[in-house]
C-alpha cells in the first residue's frame, strides 16, 4: 500500500508556483492576487481561509482577506463581491462557505464574476467543465486529478465509484473522471444516500472517491484488493487521548481499508491540502488569463 501524500505533493507544487512568481517578478509582470471573503466565526471556515492566505504568502502571491461579522447583511456581501469583481488587481477570489442562514449562498455565488471564480463553483465554469471546455475546475476535484496525475495512477477503463453527489465534490469529480483523456476515461458510478447496497457498489470499484461527510463510513470489507482510495471527508470525532479532545478522520475507516488498497489518501494530509493548492493553481491561471 502506498500513501498518496497530499502534504508532499502540495509542497512540490507550491515550490513550482513560487518559482513561477520569481520569474514573473524578474520580468516585471503582475503578481497573482487571491482574495478571500470570510463571514462570521465558524472555526472550520477560519482554519480553511487562514490556510489559503498563508499558502499565498508562502509562494509570493498577493492575498487579501475581507472579514465581516455573522450579522452582516446580504446587501453588504453583494457589495463586497461587486467590489472584488471590479478590482483590476484581484485576479480571483473565494467566498468561504457556509454563509450565515440569512444570506442566500446561491445569490452570492451567481454574483461572482465567473472569470474570477477560482473555486470553480459558478454555473458557467461548471457547465464549461461538463462540456470539456476550458474552465476553472472546482478546487477539490482539481486537486484530486492532480494527485492521480502526479502519482501516475492509471485511470483509463477503470471502474470508479464516487460516494456523494455534492456540487463541489461528488458530481464534478464523477464528470471529470468520465471525460476523455488523462486522468479520465473511467466508467463512473455516482452513489448517494438513496443508493441500494452501497457496499456491493464499492466492491466493484478500482477507484473509490468518498465524499459524504460521515466519519469512517467505508469499511475494509467493502473495498476490492488493490483499489485506489481517495478519501475527501474531513470529520472531527472525539478522542480523549488528544489534548484537544478530538481528531480529524475521513469518510474511510483507514485502519481496515488501507491494508487492502494499492494507494490511499490519509486524513489529514491528503485531499484537503491539495484543495488549497488547486486554488493557488487556479489563481495563477486567472492572473495569466489562461481560461478567459
Ligand atoms: P455534502 O455534505 O454536500 O453531501 C453529502 C453527500 O453524501 C450527499 O450527496 C449525500 O447524498 C451523500 N450521502 C449522505 N449519506 C450517505 C450515505 N449513507 N450513503 C451514501 N451517500 C450518502 O458533501 P460535500 O460538501 O461534498 O462534503 C463531503 C465531505 O467532504 C465532508 O466531510 C466535507 O467536510 C469534506 N470536504 C472536504 C474537502 C477537502 O478539501 N478535503 C472539500 C469539500 C468537502
């Protein structure tokens, strides 16, 4: 069994991006600029946004954080989005989800200029992705593709079973892996909460992508010998042996699944770090106007 090391890969990619920034500086070009909007005090959102900003600093990108308290009005958030859309120095930006209940996430997402949508959530980018046109790919699926590519994992003709049909992970990764080319050309089964006999579906998979948000849900006896397992889940569970009283686990029961796999992503240290790195890759593409 080989670990798909998201930490190592993301360090390598970040070093490549930092080298690109050095080249841009030498030529007097524009430094990529990522902005992040953080509303309220959700602890997980704070961790995610801080790690995005810190990664920008590490590689020499410009970054801006726009922060508002949880009682901010929807109008003000729309105004922030409009300002970022119109700011010529900002190449790309994200609005960290979830937003407080009184703010309509769909309305905010639709207000983002798709040419700056480096999270790849806007329907224009989603539609273009689905049709195989150049688009900002959603950051988590883009990170997974990059991981498969850099570990030279064969995907052509493989049977991939995706667990979870969210708009940000399950549905887009199922589209991307079934597209023509590499990584792709898989036969994909997209499963969800209404799927009958999920273990039987997973047993047929050469590649499993788990994105459901239930801790340690996928068990060892569901997984075919030699399968590749991509664990997207990030779940916090109680752990009295830790000083914090808790720890992070994925959607896969690592201890029983890992011995059966050819490759598996750890949690933490797998897909999560690749997601941040993919966002940086999208920001460079935005700055270079590679897509639009
Ligand atoms: P979500 O919470 O929006 O949706 C969950 C999906 O799982 C739904 O499609 C549902 O049908 C399916 N599901 C729920 N119960 C099921 C069951 N018993 N059997 C089969 N399917 C079931 O999903 P999401 O936003 O994609 O998040 C999933 C997990 O991935 C969460 O743990 C989240 O924290 C994590 N996540 C991680 C990253 C990352 O960067 N690593 C990014 C996004 C989400």
